[in-house]
C-alpha cells in the first residue's frame, strides 16, 4: 500500500532566512512506527508542523495518506487535522475542563451525539489506564497521567497517524518508558506512529526505525 | 417523524432486521442531533462562563443596560408627549371674527350653519356687546373703554372642531370658514401647540440620534469585551484549532456570549426603566389628577419590551460578529 507519510525534496525556510529543512525526502509505511531524532533546532518540530499543516513547505511535496498537502485549502485544514492524532510535549490540555471533557473534545468538534461520545471516551480512557480519573481535573494528575490524557484525546478519532512531538520531554525515565510502551501498543493495533524525541537511549531500547535529522538535513533512516 | 414512519413501514419487510434499521436511524439522526446539541451546549456553556466571572459580566451588562435605557426612556417620553399634545389639540378653538355691521341675527344664523358642519362639534355666538361686557369684566380696562365712543370689538363665533380631527383637518376647516361671507378673519389659537409639536419632534429626533450613538456604543462595548475574552482564551483556541475545530465551531460560544450580553443588558435596561417609572409614579399621579384623570400615561408596553430585548440581542450579536472573525483569524497554532 501507499506510504502514510512521504516527504519529497522538502525545503522549509522561515521568514528571515533561517533554513529549517534542506532537501528532506523520507517515507513512513502504513502501520509503521518510527522515531524522529536530532538535537534541538535540527528541524524535528518543523517536520511535525509540516505534517500538521501548521506550516507550509517552501519547496517540495508533503504527501500524507495519499493526499498532497499543497492541495489542502485553508478552510479544509480542520477536517484534515481531525484525522491526525497530535500529541504535545506540554500536553496542551484545557485545564478548566475535566479529563472526560478533554478527551471528548475532538468528538465534540466533529459534532457527535452524547451517547456515542461517552462510549468512545471511556474506551479511550480505558486504553490509557485512566478510566477511574474521568471526573478529575488535569491539574490534579501527574505529568505522566496528563500525557496519557493527551494520548487518549489523540487516539479517540481513530487517526491514521499519531504524531507526537517530544511526548516524554517533561517526564522522568520510568514514566517515559511507560508512555513509549503505550505508543507501541497503539501501533500494534494498526496506527502509524511518528515520535519526535531526543531521548536517544530510550529510542535505541525500543528498537524501531530511527530517522535522524541534523541541521535540517537527513542523516539516517529515510525509508 | 417521517424517519420513524418509514422505519415502521419497513420493519414488516423481510431482510431488514430492526437492529440494522436502528443503526441506520442513529447514523442519520446523529449529525443533526449533534449540530443542534452543539448549539444548545454553546448557549448554556457561554452562560456558565459568564456566571463564573459574574461581577465583570454584570458590570458589562449594566453599562449596556444604561446605554439602552436612555434612548428607550426618551422614546417613552416622546410617545406620551405625542398623545398628550393630541389630547390638548381637542381643546383648540377657532375664532371667526365677523365683518363690521353684521347683525346679531345674521351672526346667529351663521353660527347655526357652521355648527351643522360634519367636522364641527359646537359653536358659540358672542355679539359685539357681549364681547365688550366680558372684556370689561376680565381686563379691568373699564374706564378706558368708557372713554371710547363706540364698541371697537367685532362679533365673534367661537368654533370647537370635532375632537378626533387631525391637525391638518383643523387647518383646512379654518381656511374654509375664513372664506364664508360675513367672516372678516378666522384665527386658530394654537401657536403654543405648534411650539409643543416642534419641541416634541425635537426630542424625538434627539432620541434617535442618542439612540444611534448609544447603539454604536453597545456594539463597541460587546466587541471589546469579546476581544478580551478571546485574548484570555488564546491557548484554548490554539488547542482547538490543532484538534481540527473549524472557525465556525470556535466562533459559536463567543457569538452566544454576545447574545447573552445583549439579552442581559436589555433586561437590565427594562429594570432601570421600571425603577424610573416607580420614581416618577407620584408626581405623575398628581399630574393625572389635575387633568381629572383624563391623562393617559403609557409605559413601554409588551411590544416595546420585546422590541428592546430584540434590539439588545441584535446589538450584542453584531458587536461580537464584527470582532470575532478578525480576532480568531489572528490566532493560529505555532
């Protein structure tokens, strides 16, 4: 089948001339899990932003799930993002809402009915092991638990691609391993996963493909 | 209704099991229910959010309320002045000064003929001698009048037009009567009424101008409040956009906030006007008594109250709509 992610000679230059990505070509197969590594400023976040349509490439093509992102108009970006599962370093939870409401948000955005939402939120919370916490507020949870809320929110729309930007950046090693294991489990159910991280030792232990970026250039693991 | 009707009809057919139908119905109904549900949820949610910052919200609503109450109060005043001046107009009388040398008999006959007209309530003939006597009694110029050789006053017919006649009709009547033979001059003693009309129309115009200015103020107040609200929730909006929320979805709760601000403002305006009426009740009662209760003071009325609520909601919504698109477009996830 087609690749879930394909970058073809992608160049990203920010206004002001900073070169973030230079001629990057890479592929991620459907159902694959890979790590995107590199020092800070190597272009990991830029690559993630291009996939999430937060930024547009200066040159080259980004093709996600068979769709060339250059053809996605601004008003269609919300619909496109609904099929991605985005996970962030600082969790990006809404702190005035309960765990349940946070996880439900993508479904509320899609306009699903009440019963449907409740059923799927509980299933997602069960997956990340937080079923008993649904009435709590995020601030009462530990960092690892908050990130698992973020992951539950990302998987609730059954995305074809999970995109995590430094998901363990704020967590200690034990919790980081837990989170990575959770990603592996989600990957085993068929979801493609791309994780940007600079926790090299953790990556090596996990044993998935490693895509290495250095100063905006691809060093290893293009395909 | 139609969907369930179809379902019951289809249920009897073989091959279509009822669980399958239920599923189909659910998928058909889900988006619509979700859409309406989403609006209902936004309506309640935005109210809840205002409730959490109730003091700030109350102050904003109060400012809107004052801005709405002022022109509305003026409107009520103008409406009452209009009815008042109309009722005063009925006490207007026209004076027909008869030509010199008209005999008392001819004058009386003319008064009788004029009284026959459709639009005339009654007439009263005052002969020159009667007029002189009345004037002597009321003016105190008796000695001066004695010095005159003859009677300088003409005979007069006092005409009371019908009470329900419009203002233009009275003027027309006066013109017609002035052309009658034997009538030297017809006069309507209504200069003070003309002035009252001018003042009323001035107040009415002022109410419109003030109303327009304050409507703009309400739009800007709501717009600014929503702008601050959006600024405070920038992070939340960014997260929503990252999760694939459309602009319409993000805009909705803010638009409903605008709705609530307008509604609450209008409601407070009604309360303020009610308090004003209570404060004016006693002097108004005195005034009414002095007119033997014939004075009919009207409040805003149900239609006026609903109009005020609708105006408040429309202005709140407009103020929000003018701000929200521009502000939300400026917020993009980084």
